[in-house]
C-alpha cells in the first residue's frame, strides 16, 4: 500500500485518518474557500514506516517507558539522536520528495501536525516544531526529521505529563507549505483569549513574518474589535522595532523597522475590517472561537493555520489539578453530613479493597506503586459530605479491559449527571501506560487474568461468601465492651485484614456487571432499537430470592404474625416505638419477641444509614424496627411481588427469536447472576461494617473510661488514624478532646450548608474560592413551579397518590415516596410505597433493584424532586416514561420547599 501524501484535494476521510490536527484544519480552510498557501502533508503512516524501517519502534518504546519529567531532557535528546541517524528507506524518501513537489517546491515551511494537536482542550500549541524558509529537498528532508523528533521533545513530554496524557505522541504528520512573502503578519483570536469573552476579537500584528510575534521578540500592535460590528474598541501600538523576513538559508533574517512604520499601526482600517469578517467566517465554519495565524502579501489575506482557542479559566479560578466531585449514588451509602470516623474508615476501606483488586489483576511493582497514589483518594470529604473523586473511578475502571464500554456503564451505574469529555476520559490511566511490545504484552496479561476471573466469578463469590461468614461468626460473637481496649483494637486491625482486606478480588464482580450490562445494552440498541428505556434494567433484574429483598419478606412475616394476635396489634398501635420491645417483654409475648429478636439477629445491621458508624442499628436500638413494623401492619404492600422480569420476557418473546435470542439470553444470564451476587456481597459489606461499628463503639467507651475523651460518642469526631495513634503511641491522647470540640463546631456549621451534587475544583479544593464558585451556600432551594418532572425510568408501572417527601422511611402508608436519596436499609419499607421518586441514585442502587423485584413503579435521577414536590401533593408517576406529574398541590402550599438531601438530620 502506498504511503499517504495528501493535499487540499484529498478526500476528507483520508485527511481525518492520516493528516493530524493541524493539517486537518488546513484542509477544512482550503475546501471552504479561504486563501491558504499551497500545501501537502506526509501522513502519520510515513513516520510509522520510518520507525519500522529504521528499527526505532523498540528503542523509542523503551525510552517512553521511563519518560518521567525528571528524565524528559535525556529522553528527548536520545529520541532526537535516533530519529536523525536512522535510515529513511526508499518509500519514505520518495514520499518526502512528492510532498515537496506538491507544495510547489521553492521556499517552504515545514510544520509538525500531531495526531492529537489543535484539540479543544489540549491544543499542544508550541509543543511541536515548525521551520520557515526551507529550500531544497535535502533541507526539507532534514527538517522533516526534526519535526518527527519534536514529538518527543522535552517540552512535549512535560506537556503530556502535566496534562496526564500518555508520554508518546499518537503520531506525527508533517506539513510542507509554500512560504508567503508576508508584508504584515499576526494572530487573530475570535474570542478574548484571556477572559473567554466571545463578544470580542483580538488582533496582534507585526511587520514581516509572524515569527517575531510568535517568539515574543517583537512588541506587536494589539487591537480589540467588537465581534459583532468589527469596530475597534481599543488600539495599542507596539514598538515593532524589528521585522523578520526570509533569509538566504533556513530561518529568518532580522532587520530594523523604519521609525515612521514603528509609530503607525501596522494595519489599516480596511485590513482590520477584512480580518474581522474573515474571523467571523472561520468561527462560523468551525462552530467555536478560533486562534488564526494570518499574513498579508500583495493585497491578499492568507490564512496560515487555525486552531480552537483553548478555553481559558475565569480570572478567579485557581490554577492546579482539576478534580470532579460527584455524590451520585455514594449518598446511598453515606448521606448528608457524616462523622470524621465514618469517612476515614470508608476511605481506608476503599483504598485497601481497590489496591487488592489491582493486585488480583496482576498489577505489580512500579505500576502498583502508582495505583497506591490514587486509591486512598477515591472519596473526598467536603464540608462533612462524602463525594466520589470521579477521575480516580475512571482510572479504576480502566484496570479491566473494554474501557470505552465500561466507562459508559460506570456513568449509568453511578448515576452521574453528565459524562466527561472523551479526550479527558482517554487521558486517565491507573498507571503510566507502556508503549510498544512490552505495553501490549502487559495489557494482554492483565486481560487474560481478568477473563479467567470473569469466567469463574460465581465460584469465587461462593468461596468468598463461605469464608466470609466463617470469619464473621468469630468477630460478631464477642462482647467487645468486656475486653481491654488494646485487645479490641488488635481485633479491629485483624477484621480489616481478614474481612475487608480480602475483598479486592471480589471487585472483579463489579467489573463483570459493567461488562455484561454494557454488552446487554449494546445488544439491546442493535437488535431491539425501539425497546423502552426501562427494558435493559428489567431484563437484567436478578430475579429469584435476591438477598437484598430478604428483610422485606421477613418483615412481612413478622407483620402477619402481629396482625394475627389482637393483643400484640393493640400494643404496637399504642406504644411508642422506643418502648415497644420492653412492653412486649413485660406483657409476656415471648414467642413474638423471639421472632423480633431473630429478625434483629439476621438483619439488624440492615437499617437506614447502615454504613454511618454514628447511627445506631437495630441491634443497638430496636425502635427503628418497630417503626417499620408499624408501617407494615395495615398490609398495604404493593401487589406486584413478581417483579418486572416477566414483562421483559414477554417483550423478548415478541421481538427477538432464534440465534440472536440465544446469545442475548447468555449475556442476560451473566448480568442477572452478577447483580444477584453483588447483592449478596453488599449484605456481607453491611455485616462487616456492622462488626466494625460494634468494635469502634467499644473503643469509644474505652477512650472515655481512661479520660482521653469526655463521652464515648466523641469517638465519631476522631479519624481512624487518630484512634490508632492513641493505641499505638503515635498521638498524645490529651489532644483528642480539642479535636472533638473543634470538629463538633465545624460539623454543626457544615450541616446548615446546601451542598451541590456535582462540581469541579482546581488545586486544593478548599482554597481560592473553589467551593464558593461551586455553589455551597446556606440558601434554601427555591421552587420553580414545574408540573412535570423527568428522570430515568427504572421500573415500569403507573401509580397515583399523595406524596410523602422524607429523608427517613416511615409513615409511608401507601403513598408515593419522594426522597433525595435512599440506602439499602430502606428496603424493608418499600412494600408500603405505591411508587418511588428518587432525586439522586441510579437504576443499579440496591433500593432500585429491590423495587423492581417488588414491581413498584420507580423513577430515579429526578432533578429537584424534593424541591418541587411538597408532602401531600397528589402525583402521577409513570415508571416506564420516567415522568412525575404534579396533579394537585399540597393542601397548604405556603410551606417552604423541602431541603435537599445533604441537609438532612444526622446523628452526631
């Protein structure tokens, strides 16, 4: 196959594939009628051919494997030496000669055109080399080599490292373009490059070639134009002491500018008007503001190149590493304000689990050390709230194969409001990627390990499940208050190792879910293009005895026993929930009380806010169970206990048959099994956190006994490492009281804030106004009066009823439950709801899965649901269409809007 040497007349598809970003822009300008000097481009495959023929692939790959910033100069120098000394080969030599001929020969510019150059977020401006006034084929050939070498230059390597991009260039094409004997040259920005304002154009102009302007050697004229009219708003006449023109050899010759030309503007009013109009046309062509290099020669305005204006940061926005914080379905586990102990324990657990996951996939050595740099920071703690540090989750997903597919499913499963740009997503890696054969072999090895774990995940889950409960029985059957504090602490560390530290390989299950759901959604789009939005989630519903639904069934049985005994029914109806357990005992209802205690023994850790260490569970405080039981007594359970799997089956029977149906069912089976196994593992997680909760409460009582803290529940104001420091001799125990007092005051203030669900920070999050710009405030949300809200369909069905807007699952009474978020502990209350409307979360949250099993119409990700809907409003919920219609306002709609989830009650 011939190598690609392309011109303005080449097909756009070839240009897009082989010409690089800068040449693709030249092609767009040339074919749209702009005056562009004659050009041709050596395609990306020419450099690839040169690398192969010159034996450079492996040496360059080895260099890039260790292209850390400290070695950037050494790597660049060695790469340049290799590229300048390697043989070209006949095909490459002929391609360069052809490009020179097609550009018209004579004096030309030789410019790099990187595969990833001139992007909207990473322009690579100034990172690759361009050479002016090059004459003759030998000189062109030498400068083509230099352009290729610039892809590995020190500044290019540092640019990539700074923007967290892979170290090697995606490819380097080279433009050969006829030189214009410019009388005036410059740059036109069709938006203000310093503020981003699109109502301004900014022109910089010098005499001669633009090299003096680009290099900063010449003080140029600057004119700001009104973008709509072209009227000059401000004009600054620069000194323009020198001009750059073509010399007798490569490069430019410098000469002084006459005094009268220095004092006068370089451009006339007519030339400014032409630039303004050209800028408008170029911007309209690309649809985004442009950075345009231009030259005027013999009355013609030439466009030399154009690239997007790299989006500027607002003047008040700090510099530094960008981070996206998103609470998505993390609020299902950690809602509202959480204690420092809860956050630090959760962050430590996530770090240990996902580091172990990387090891389970065969990540070792330096790569594992890189993974350890971000696993401790998967979660963020901002004004007492827990957020996903989202970029790190993309890095985690990339540990498994099929990243482009899995990251899309990750976004769905997390319920994030928006996808990150493809360019940003592609730049996120769990560790520095290797190029060449070594990198491919490493990726292949990790893929093989993942596939083996993917195929044997059911067996792995069974083994883990068995071993977990064997260990859990030991940890759970201990009276930790009777042990010395240091012994409890030692057992807590052992729990971290034996129950939590071994969880890593099980994260292959989450990757299995992402992969199988992604494939299922792909097949659905391809073979069932008209399937309703809820269909994929219903088709993947686990079915059968999902472990998350077991508390629902057990509570129903308990409620049925209570309804069968009028004395018990009367007692529960007339006794406060906090006193019901004692009242049953005093009244002699021992058999029923034994059933209550059996429920607490089996499901006592499954309660609202079960993962928040500061919130008592049903073991510690049975009142919550009687609240749920009282709601279940009227037997208002939704009748759709068969779930929605049958509707999915019926749809498949009607629309998909034959071999496609067989393949679809195989993928579906894998997804359903994986989701069912995940629910089992999440129950294990609940119990592991429950055991840790008992231990940490015992440690709090021990610290209070020795006087390190004033009250046992002050322990929740401490971080995990501070508790460890007290027992390991790493912190002065008298410091703890001051920390507790400070944090109680801080969390009280944090509780009053209204928290955004997603925001971006740069650099240190609390500094430079990051959080203020993100919308953290104490102002309550205001209603807009919308009558129909839309979200993500989760479970089909239509229900009408009164809204109960709440942050706790109680007193539902057959109404429509409207809430900011849910957690697994809500599952037992769901049968009392006619429908569910959830502002945050995703179709894969535990409550959503249980709702599908129970056949309860459900819509998730309903923006502003708890703001726009008040308790008592009459609603119509369509779980298939994802709509929530307000049929009638609450009887007294003068009340303020419901506050959002992060402002709910907390137990501190």
